[in-house]
């Protein structure tokens, strides 16, 4: 699997799902009512953040490989 694809799968899918799951778990532990619609914006925000972070990490790693 190409390096960019691995990075993007992690940062766009696994990272946001983990953080959104933690937010849902925290809300449930504090006794709040779970509504799926409230967590869609949270997931999408983390997914966009993950896309940006994944691309930045890929570019940094690629530049470091070229220099060596």
C-alpha cells in the first residue's frame, strides 16, 4: 500500500472515528442523551483536520527523504 494512502486512511478515517467515539463515550458517561446528528459535525471537523495533518506529515517525510 502506498505511503500516502496509509497516512490518509489513518488521519481521515481512524483518527476522527477514535476522537468522535471518545466524545460520545464522554457524553454517555456524564449522562447526556446520545443523538447521532450531533456528532456528525464533530466527525467531519476531525476528518478535515486529519486530511490537513496527513498531507503535512507526508510532505515533511517526503522532503526529509529527498534531502538524505
